[in-house]
C-alpha cells in the first residue's frame, strides 16, 4: 500500500512503505546518526525519483502513458506506447535516460559545490552522498544485469543484431556480470552491493533451471505494458497508473 501519492509533470507517483523502510534501514546501519539518517532517506528519495523521471519523461516524449512507483530497493517506471510498441532504439534511450539524468544531477552538484568547500559536517555529508548516489548508482545501473538499465540496453542491442539468440546470450551475460559484481562487492566489503548482486545472480541461475521469469528486484526498473490496456488505480490509492499485469521488461 502506498504511503504517499502525488502527481509530477502530470504523471502519477506512488511511494510504498517498503521503500522508506529499506532506505531507513540502510541509513541506520551505514550511518547511525539521526540527522544523517534522515538526510540519507531524503537523498535516496529525491535521487531515485530523479532517476525514474529520466525514464518517464523520455517515454512520455514518445507519447507513452507513464506512472512511477518507489518501492523496495528502488523505483519502477511503467509506460505504454500509444501504438503498443517502441523501436529497440527508443527503448534503449528510455532505459539509458534514468542513469544519464542522475549523472547530470550529480555532476552539477559537484561542480557547483566544490568552489565553496569546506562545509559543516551535515552539509558535507549531504553533498557527498547526493553525488555518490546519483553518479555511482547511476553507473552501476548501466551494468548488463537483469533487471538494471544495462539489461534493457543489452536486450535492445541483441534484438537488432541477434534476435533469435538474444535471450540465450543475454542470460549468459547477466549471469557472468552478476557473478563478477558479487565477487567484487565481497572483496571490497560492500555488504549491500553483495546482497543485491547475490540476489540477482540467484535469480539468473533460477531462470536457467526453471525457464521461469527471473525474480528481479524492483530496483530502478520499468514495465512495458501491452497495447490497448486501461489505467486502473494503484491498490490502496486514488491514483491511476498503468496496469500491473502488463508484459514486464526485465531491468
């Protein structure tokens, strides 16, 4: 159930309690200080919303109906093209736009803030983490792992160059990249990244055994609804997003 709903650029946005809870837990474990934990939650909220706006506004530019949801570990942008389908190139652009928007925001904050340093501790914490979340998470999200943006980019490329073997190639790349990311995260002591990479790796291995859809995290992902679907309400809210039972594009 959504704890907050609003419209932004005439697009419905819903924030689930799971999103705020996980952001708070990561802040408490990684920071501990109350003021910095509160700042961390706000940074994650704004940064992931900006990321999803990159996806959503690009999809809307092509005439799609769009809705945004923040839940679990990240965000979900749902979109439906007016003709039911977009070209692989346009889908790739939509996938890339989220992290690209975050990179621009992070770079601008760094460029504007740098000449005025040093700052008080809390201000310094906020500025450093705005740059970190938008730049580091944005680059990480371009890795070719399902369900990250890089997974969408790879699938769009394979749809053009190897349509018949695209899923087999993509699955092999996703598995290898997730395994490498897990090994690097463990070696560097990045617990959260290790958990995330391990989850994604198990998802791909499970997909290979069962031939069932991967159990992807909702992190920074979007769905591509079927043609001609209506717009029901968010469960428990009065907003009107795109349908939940639409065809899902792994992210």
